[in-house]
C-alpha cells in the first residue's frame, strides 16, 4: 500500500518478518570473486594470478580509491570481469580458498587517532559507505571541507524491505557509536546522532539509549527520509552530514582490532524466498549463494537495492559489493506494469521532496526532443528517490524523464 503525503510518500513496510531473527553469518564459498573498484590497470593490483594470499592480504590499492583486501586465505586463480546490477561490469580477483585461517593484521603507517590519521585508516581499511557507495575516506575529507558540525549515523532504511542497517544497529550499537565518535573526530563535528526514519522502529529494533547517541527521527516513516531530515537540520542552524551505519561499524573494527572491511550485511526478502533474513556475507560472494541460503523459489525476479530505486539482477553470478544493502525476490508475475498517458493529477509534484514538477518535465520532453534547458525547472536538484514514478497512477517513468532533463541542463 502507498499512502500519499506532501513532499514524500508513506510505503507499507515489510521489515518485521526479516527482523525477527538475528543476522546470520554465511561462510565463504570455495571460490570468491572479490571486486577491485578502480583497479582495472595492472599497476593498481598488489597480486598476480597464481599467488597465495592470506586473509586481509591487500589485493589492490588504486590511487583514487580504497584498498581491497582478501576475505579469505587461498590462491588467486586469475581476474575476471563480471556483470553487476548497479556498477555494470566489475573487475574481480578470483580467489580459491584453502580452508586455512591465517590472516594479516591491518598495519598502515600513520594510523594514529588524529583527523588525518583516521582518514588514512579509512582508506587502508577499504571501507565503503553502503548507502551511496562512496569510499569512507573520500566522504570524511568532503565533510571536513564542508565544516559540518553535526554528524549522524545513517540508519534511514526507508524503503519497504531494506533493514540491514537497522539489524546492525540492533546487534552492535556500541560499535556503531565508536565508529561515529571516530568519524566525528576526523571531520571536526561537535554533535552526533543516529538518524532513523521512525523513533518507534529504532526503539523496537535496537538497544540505543541517550547515553549512546541521540535518536533523530527523519520523517515519521515517510519516503524519502534523507532530504527532509537534512533540510530540518539546516533550518535548526546545523551543517549536517551522514555516514552509513555499516561503514561506521567497520571503522570501529579497523581502529580497535586492525581489521579491514571484508564483509557486509544484506537483507534478502520478498515473496520469492522461503526465509527472509539479514545475512552477513564476505565481499565477492556470488548473489546466487545468498538466494540459495534463503530458499529461492522458481520463476522469480531478483531486484538489487530496493523496489523503488533498485535494478534487476540479470546474472546471479554477480558478486556482492559493500553497497549492496538488499536483494528483493519477487514472483515474475508481479513485475508487469501497465502504462497509460499522463492525466495531469499532480501527485508526482506533491510527492517530490525537492519541489520538482515531474509531470511538466515529462510533457515537455515528450513534446520536443530538445526543449529549452531553462524550462526544465529544478531538474538539477533531483535526489533520484523515484517517488514520482511510484505515485504515478499512469505507471510513467517520470524519474527517467527527470534524469534526462538533468543531463540536458548540465549540457546547457
């Protein structure tokens, strides 16, 4: 069910079934396909085919991206480009594990707990923010340049099925808080908090108290939560920033135990699986293994991300990446959408959190191939939440029209 509100929509939540159980850790398969972002060139890789690696051995260290470390010990059998539903083709190191548990500790120079040292630590630990796929060290640098004064742990799981962030907050609130404190030190933020969509949901799913962090309710359950939350904080005089809760947990582990990020928590849910579950899995595990662990049914479609902004998984051999928060498995019959002409109801405009008129942009693009960029009002402010497409009674791809308008405005 979709309830309609000004500047957002309320979506019927499907989290309770998944959150009944604790996070289930899956063992690494015999072969992992570890993504190497930014390391297409041989010079950016630290290993070659045939070499033996230990757990946490460095696989790549491109200058513009994070280090990537091996989740297991074993042999690098080669490198392979694999399809990914979000990133397109990704270059992967193929590692056949040997069953040994030998590992290396993270020992990068200058990892003291100073602002600069913490940024270097985030890069050496290979930490990625799960909400946007941005390397943590880049985000810390950017937030420091912005001179933010309020830093929040992002637990805005506002999509219907996604609850991997809530699960991490529930099971490791102290680790999240420690990572938040370290990140605040790195960026110079004086205040911290935990950003949630619903206060009731956070209190129900976590042990977070006022001693650990202040809960800041983003939107009372409305989607999308992030724009409204940041707008409210700015009205209160803050310069806010958000970092994903899993990235913060990984940051704390890197600082306290010298462990780089080699795992992530993924929600697997939907009517196409028998068991809804939050799974902690090694990076590079094939998506097919997660679905098998949850009892995937026949004739189903798999969506990576969310039912609103996600992409269909065409190849189940695609590897798990740090920014894969959810896999939604639905019967094929549920994927059919009928499209009708625009009726000018204005629901898309009212639902937009940044004040765009998607219906107007859609009509202008439909009427002429190259409209005047000045007529595509506020298209450059789009946050890609897809709320306009969700509420459209005609089933139009309004978010696609706005994205095209953004490109036109950028070209001038």
